[in-house]
């Protein structure tokens, strides 16, 4: 074990790591082992060569489970006792399969599998020394199993060292959620992941593939869902993995369903109008809505006030049966006041009043448009009730608008960021895919090396340079659907702006290296057609109307409130990234001193920062809203869709109006 500059840990072999782990708490060994196994897990695709299909599926299934167990042990330490009791036998079984796999080809083919089983077995045994030894073996196996690619073993050991250093400032449970390769995903890992995903092309593997993508990118699902992957009963010998994966998928789907209110409507009425209340409730329920009403939901002997409070809080909308008796009832007015506070402006149409007798309304009630049922009977009365409760028409999203992210509904019936023109490259001619890979690798390597040198303080410059480089690395696409080239380009423009500000004072070798990073990034633009279109829209847009900030914040709040039940966390994260990547105000750099090394010319003029920010945010909201609306036609409908649509539409409307003013042709 050696020290890098700044006293950081740097491991180069198993013995060094094991010696350090013996001085650490058991939780450290578990998280190091779990993350080492995750990094090499994609190399398991090599097990498929010459192996019977069922046996390969059994090995892969047990390996996924063993790695999940070790990771959950680190992420949720408070669940340790429960997990340990349930997992001990399964861990031993997984370790036995690892031994069999190693016997088949001890040199490399099963190293990753054994690494995962080591981690699981060590956790189940609850022995600190064994956990440390298992973690060291797991890391060593990870390095050796990946060593078929150039520099892969170095990548594995550098990642383990990075984990160890990060533990100086974060607990193991937090490290368990960090992306596996924070400074850039190695090419061998991407290729192995692609190969493994290709080998596991049966639909029943999808829950595990989604799980692995979350691990790779540092995302979390609901705790209940993450725990499923570790507590699922494992029997790879007697049970078909497809059967076990189907059970897993069913449980994930069950836990992913949105939590919605118990009733659609609270029916508020005075005792004198109970007949009318029963009639209205019957019409609503015949139309498929659920209702809460005193006459059917509060049994004799119950606390009236408490039960009414429960009904009010758990109902989405409020029906008032208005009459002189309703106006004079203190209980009815209290119920009305509760509903009014939830939607004082009436934009969400939370209150639906039905006038059943001529009534002089109080000041607040008179501000809400009511539906009169006076003089109506039979079918006409029924249709009047149904028309009154119909939700307000949803605004239509703007069409043909370029947005920083593409969105779609995933297999879990959630809106997610998906592959699109800003993370899915296009190859206009034969061989251009190789050009793209070479340019991407060159950009990534030059940026990574420069970021490392800046972190080591080899240049006396602002930390903003290092931050910009790390942001570029984080956003550079690593696989179809991953990363976002537009945001990487925006970060590159930030780097260019810093360079322009400091052009007269930067060391020449640093300036040259920044220029190389910028040149490689510019060379990638032709492969991402969405970049040019986005900037063209910004350039041609009209900013005579201000972005409705309140509507933007309201839309983001609705998305956040329904994550992760309906929206994957990446949707909210994407909105935040757009806000940060396009700051509305940027300083204008002075011209560089004569003779100073300045940034090379950029073929795309820098966009107006305020226009880029406002259009980026508005187009993102429009794209999320348009995708959500498509969910109404899902084969498995999202429960509570109508209510969420109304909430989103309330805020999306002003944003869409801004977009149509910004780009009059949409």
C-alpha cells in the first residue's frame, strides 16, 4: 500500500488491501467487496461460451443475488439482522455455485462470480476478519477477471482505492449508492456490459438489468424494492431462474404502484339534503368514482369529527350539496373551509358545488362556480352532475420542440430519461461509429488526466476548472441512453468561458491542454444532431415573454412529489441539471492580452445565456409533460393518472404558452 499526493490511499494488490481492511470496521469490508464485484460483474458474459444455457442462467442468477446481498448489507445496515438470518443458507449455496464455476475454469471465467459470492458469504457469516479477506479477494478477482483488456486491472485497483479514500468523508452506507466509475466508465466495462446484456436478452432478466444500471449510475429505487433483490429466496439448483425472476418482477411492479388517496370525492351535505347527497354519490360511483359520505362511511359509535377529518384528508376532490341548510351548518362550513384551503384559486377544481335549493351564498362560496340542479330530473340531472365533475381540459404540449433530454415510459410504468438525440449518436457513413468511439475516448482521456492534475494542484488555478472538467466527464455519453452531450457541451462552454477570462494568466501548457479538451469535444458534435437543433432554436427564439418561474417550480414540485412511483428520480435530476448547465447570467470575458494563448474558435456561436436557460427549462418541462400524457394509453394504466395529469397541466400550461411565444412556429 502506498500513499499518493495528499496522503491518499493507493492499493496495487490484494495483500495491501487486506492489510488495510483489517484495521477497518466490518461495514467497510462489505461495501468494498460489493462494489468490486459490481465492477467486474459484466465480465460474466464470458461464462456463456461453451456452457449449457440453463447452467449459465443459474450461475448468473446466483451471482446477481449474491452481489445484491452484499450491497444491501452495506446500504441498509439497520436491516442486517433480518437479512443475515434469511440469507445465510442462500449465501452458502451461492458460494458452492461459485466453487463449481471456478472448477470449470479457475483462471478467469468465474472470477467475478466468485467475488460476488465471497462478499455474500462473508456477510452471512458476520466475521470481521473473513469479511476483510473476502473483500480483498473480491477486489483482486475483479482486477484479474477484467485484465483481458488493456489497463483494466489498473482501472479496478484505482476504483477500489478511490472507494477507500472516499470513506474518509462518507459512511459505507452512502458509498454504496455512489456511481461505480465517478471519473469515467472504462471502455472494457462498457463493452462487457453490452455483451452481458446481449446474453441476457430474455424479458425475465429485465429487473436485474435495471438493477445493475442503477448501481452503475448511482441511483436508488424505493428501499422496499432494493431490498427485494437481496431477500428473494434463491434456489438456482431446483428452480428455473425465469420463474424466480418473474416473481421478482411481480413484486417490483406491486411496490411501484403509486400511492393514491382512498376516495375520489368527499360528499359534504347537511342532514336536510341527505337524499340529494345519496343521489349525487350514486351517480359518481356508477361512473367509476369512489366517494366518502357520512351516510355510508361513518358507522354509529364512531367519533364523527375524527372520521370526517379522515375522509377530507384522504379524498381528492370535494362535492358540496349547497342549500340554505348547508350555509347555516357549522360542520358543513368547516368542511368547506378545509377544501377551500387546498385550492383557493380554483385552478385544480378541487371544489365542485351543486346547488339543490335557492340559496344566498356567503362571500367565499360565491367565488366558486356552482352547478344548479334545480328543476332538473332524470337523465338531464345525471348528465349535469357528470359534466360538472369532468376535469378541466388538459393543455396540449408544444410539438416539434428540441429538448435537452428524451423521455419515455419504462417497463416499470414510470417516466424515465431514455436514449435520444443527445445521448444516442448517429453515424452518417460507414466507419463513422469508429470515429465517434475514438473521439469520445480521446476527449474522455484528455479531460480525465487534466482533471487529475488539477486535483493534485499541479497548476495554481481556480477550482472551477476542475469542476467544469468533472462535469464534462459526468455528462459525456457512455452508452446509448446514458449521459447527455448537450449538457457536456454546455459544461465545455463554461470551461471555455473560464479560459477566456484567464487567457492572459494561464500557464501555456495548461492552456494548450484545455484547448485539446475543447477541440475533442467540438469534434464530437456532428454525431449528436440534437445539439445543433437546440442551439438553432435558442438563436431564433423570441424572449419578449418571461419564463413563468412560479409554474416551473410548481411543475418540478409535482414531479418530485410523485417520484419514484410515477417518475424515475432521473427526471427531477435532469431538470436540475438543465438549470445548472445553462445559468441565465454569465460574465462577459475581456479580450485576451495580445500574444496570449486563447481558446480556438468555436464553430457554434455561444448562445444567449438567458435564452438558453429559459428555453432549456421550458422545453424539458414540455417533453416530460408530453411523455406523461402518453401514459393514459398504457396497457397497465397508472393509478391516479387523471389527478397527476391535472396537477402537471396546471403548471405546464403557462410554460407551454411561453414556448409558443418563444418559437411562434410550434
